[in-house]
C-alpha cells in the first residue's frame, strides 16, 4: 500500500478546498450549471437518478483496512449505509447530498483517499491486476508503475480537458488480469532479453458504443521513458481527437480513423521532442516510490499445510471454495483469497457499511490490513497464510462472501443499471439475480466450468458486456426494457468483442436463453477442459443463434422484429 | 476599457481582438490581435500596415501553432481561444508555443474560460487571461494559489517533482 508523503497529502487537501469553493459558488448561483457539472465530475460527482453519486478512487484497487472503515463511516453518515464496488476498482455512493460532498471529500483525504478525476474528460483511476505483486506468474510488479502513473496523471496541467474520458490499465503478468486491451492505453510491464524492464504499449481499446480491442504501438518501451511516451500519446490525442461528436471522441476512434500505424508514427514524432527530457524517469524515483509501499512481513512457511490439504480432501464445500476463490501466491505458504460480493439476491459489487467493517477486520486478521478491489467487483485478501484458510472460510461464510463462484457463471459482472443509474436503458441487477437463481446448483456450475457472464444496462458498457463470454445488454424500446445477448467476447491476452446473437429478449426470457446457450455448449464440448469460450471460437456463433432463435422464434417474433429496427 | 489578468494582476487591456472576418484596414488602427486566417492570407499587408507598431495574432483550438513559428518574434501577443468551455487543446497549444517554439512574448488565453482553469493554463505557459464576463477578476486571482505544487513538467516548471525532490534531498 502506497503511503502519501506530505506533498501528496497537501495536493489532495488543496483539492478539497478548491471543490468546497466551487460548490459554494454553484450554490450561491455564481457558477453555472453546465460549468459546475464539468468541475464536479472531476471530483467524482454525478447527478444520478436519486441523488448525486460520488465515485471514489481506489487507485489500482489497493485499499487498506482503515480506508475501508472510513468508507463504511461515509456510507453510514452521508449515504444509506452501503456502497457499490465498480468494474474500475472504484467505489460509488448513490445517495450523497451535494452540499455534503466537500465534507465527504475531506473525510476521504483524512485516510489518503480522494475522488480526483474519477469522472470527466480526463485521465481516470489507473487500474491493474488484483494479484499485482503477489502473482507467481508475474514478470514485473506493476504497483510502483501504477503509482508513478497516478502521480503523473493527477492534475496534469495539459491533459485535464481531453476530448473524452481516458482509462489506463497496467499488467505485469503474461496472463492479463486487468483487461488492458480494452482500455484507452493498456500497458504490459515486460522484460526484454537482457532482463531490463519495459512496457508493451497498446492504445485504442475500449468498450461502450464502439467496442474495440487495442493495438500495440510499441513492443518495448524502456521504463525510463514511460512518462514522456504517455505525454506524447496524450498530446496527439488532446490535439487531434474529435471534439465535434461525443460518441466519436474517444482515442479509439482517432486510432481507428488514422489507422494504428499512422497513429503510432504521430506518437513517435511527438515523442522525439519529449524523449530524454526532464520527465525521463530515474532509478532514484522508482526506488523512492517503491519504498513508500508497505511490504508485508511474510513468515517463512511450508508450501503446503497437511491439515488444510486433508480438509480439502474431506470437505466438498471447502474444496470448492479453495478451487474457485483461493489463488496462488509467489510466497510459499501464502495464498490470495477472493471474498465474493456476488451472493444471489444482492446487487453485484454491493457491500453494506457493516460488511465493510467486517471485511476490514478480516483484512487486519488475515492479510496485513490490506486488500484489493477487483474489476470483477469482488475483494481480494492478497496475503493469507494457507494455514488460516479454514478460519477465513468460516468467517467469509458467516459474511455470505464465500460463494465459490470466481470464474463461474454466477460471478456476474454487472453495472448498477436502471435501478440507480440515470444513463441506463434497462435494469441489470434483476437480470443478474434471475440468472443466479436459475444456476444455483454448485455442482452444475462447476460442471459448466469457467465462463464470464457480464451485464450492462446500457451501451456505455460499465458491465463490460462486450468481453463477457456471454454478454447481456439492456436496450430500451418505447419505454420497455429488452436485452440483447451476445457471445464470444473475452478479456485477457486473447481479448475479443462478442457478437450479437440477434433480436433482443424480454427480461423474463433471459435465464432461458442463457440455459439454451449453456446446454448447447455442454453438448458440443469435447471435454471438461474445453471452456464455453473455446467452443464458441471452435464452432462459431451460428449454432448458438440457431439454438436460441430456432426454439423461441414463434413466441414473440413480432415484438423482436420491431426491436431489431430500433437497434439498427 | 476592458480588463484582463496579466502576470497575476488585473490590468486594463489596450488591445483590440479582431473577429474572424476582420480586414487589413481594421488591423491598421493599431494594437490589434488579428485572426490567424487573416495573418496567413495577408501577412505582407499586415506587416506594412503595422509599420513600427505592435502586432498580435490569435489562434483557435484547431489551429496549428507551428504555422506561425517563423513569425513569432513579430508578435507582441499570441492569443489562443477556447471556443467552448472545456476545449483543452489550448493547453497543448500553450506548451508547444513556449516549450517547443520558444515564444517569449505575451501568451493570452481567451474565450470560454473560468477562473478554475487559470492555474493549469499558467502552467501551460499562458501569462494573460481574458475570462468570461461573468467572472470577477479580482476574486479570480485567488485561483492561482489553489495548488502549491505539481508532479509534472510544464512550461512554467521544467523539472518534474521527482527531480526537484531529489535535488532538495527530500
């Protein structure tokens, strides 16, 4: 966990002061609605369906127990006793009154937190692998680079008014667990043949209205040049990204219109002026930032614990939890554990203030007082002794956070949807719940195996539906909610965008449609090892289309015909 | 006479900002900031009309600052307009003019600007600001003190915080 130094703290405090002034001017009528909107967005405040929503940054997902307790306090004092963890490793509060917002920001600053640039057309929270720093397959620990990028992006004088929002993700492992290819910039920390650290840089990925997979524009950028190269990309985008059309303003459209090769050439030309300038990183700074991270005091432990292995052999429930929610650790005798926020009947990613306090207590007891928020909207305790797994399992069960479904169908990524969000065309949470209820048998879920099912309530794609193996998108047809289903999306190194199966379905039909897709998959797979996405890639989407529409066609063809027109 | 902020002070503005369709005749009246399009189409005539007087030019967000590089030392003022609130191209234009093209004269930001943008624009190299009419300029000066430091390099701060920190032994 990075610890602020006095300058870091001062900047966050000054931001609170600045926002307090802006809010007063707005409430006094001397700052216009539209201008204040732009300013409050840069402090995480949206005006939502019910009240302003405050989105708090959790930089690269790292959170300390004292910070989570402060979030619980905020939920109780200024909200309605809960918060919603998002797919960008942030937390959102849905009921903050505008007049209270400056006080909420001040209370965040007390624990080295903020809502800076969590919205608006600027560089957003940097996201990363929830297993950063502890994953056995990690080549480079991305955390120090994430923090260096956080500082670079915070109040960047040149890039605070970009054409559109800008999202950067960093991964340090061959297996990409940060979905870097669907970000405006995706950074893979790598080592070259000489063992030197550098970055493979992809640009122009993203979801939303125009889902695209990013293009690698530099295979190996030596680490010293990270910030000057970022400056070059952002400057090309700031000057040449489209500002005439909100829907064409993301960098992915610029990259697409220019072509990745031309875009890369423009970046290199810009970089030629910045390269080796004063913003070139130096080892002293990397060391300084690294030293400001707390380091867990790992004990020397045996890699396996006989009593834990025995329990796995004898207790099916514990074994399932270990298989799905316990993850390998680079240090012998330790494991990372996912606390699932995907209990059926609870909106995915939601946690109450009491739950936050209890999770904080678990982090203190089992994981050096730290945790990570994942982009799949769960919480990871990253440094748990294997011998404590049983005790932690018991605690997690008591909290309702031991659902052993990580990587399985019911670990649904889901946006807040029409129940909370002003942008949504349709509700998403009830759809997730209906699917979770349909697939509530653990043996069956384990048999289906690894699959990502993602739901978004509108085209903005906060629920990452494009990269779900099965993706569900809420659409609006004359005031009625319908749902498009797509298959074949994937995150990770083989990222792909799902293809829409056909006309949309009513909410009630969705569990049946998912069932049909799963049935076909089970029939078609060549072994248990062949995952849903593998089968889609092997046989294509046509058989899935036929299965779904062949059976359901007669039922509501008229309504679907209309919908198709609306969607086109 | 209109007022503006120059070098963190509220002062009278003796210059006239000419509209996009301005003519050389209008510019001949002296102390005029002419649109880039007029400069490009009537450069020689403008130089002749100005005689030993002063010249200014203004750019829009989409204009390329590189277009006036060869003439930069002729201008007392280079102004850049933010036609819409939130058009951040002006920030990049300012840095390019100062850092890449070495412009030393007055760099003026005007258009749809609020006090909340002053400090960042100053960091991007601007030293003169015409804000929206609704802004009280004296009050707006406080905005320059909103943030005491910055992580990044900029036109105003050539060294990033990490190098300054190291030099100061912090």
